[in-house]
C-alpha cells in the first residue's frame, strides 16, 4: 500500500532510482523472512523464536525506510529547496511528516 502518494510526486523519477535494485533486493529478502515467519506459525514454533524473526524483519524494513528517507532528502527535497518557493516548503513538510510516521511506527 502506498501512503501519501500524489500525482506531482509520481511524475518525477524517484530519488531512490539509483538504488532501485538494492531496495528491491532487500524487499525480496524481507518477503522471504515474512514467509518464514508464516511457516513458523503454521509449524507451531516457540513464541520467542517467532518474535526473534519478527524483530529481524522489522529491523530490515526500518533499514529500507531509512534508505528511502535518505534518498528522498538527498534528491527530491534538496532539488526542491534549490528551486525554492512553495515546492520547497511542501517537500520539507512532506519529509517531516514521513519521518514522524516512521518514528511513531
């Protein structure tokens, strides 16, 4: 699910374009971790073992999120700030809101 996507952000190349293969590789690895957790539950594995794997998957997702935030700040936000105007304010507010959501999660 994409949260907060807008038509304006969809038209430009994303800031993570140079890292797209790396991001996809990490997400596929996380997908495998999640499938493994599902198998552990199906196999009635010990709760603490499952929680350890949930923690590892959560950490991996946070790592991807931090990479995306870094790329967004380095490209999208910095380009908007250089251009100035309302776009800069909007990108800064958008980045701030995204970081706040990550901190709360």
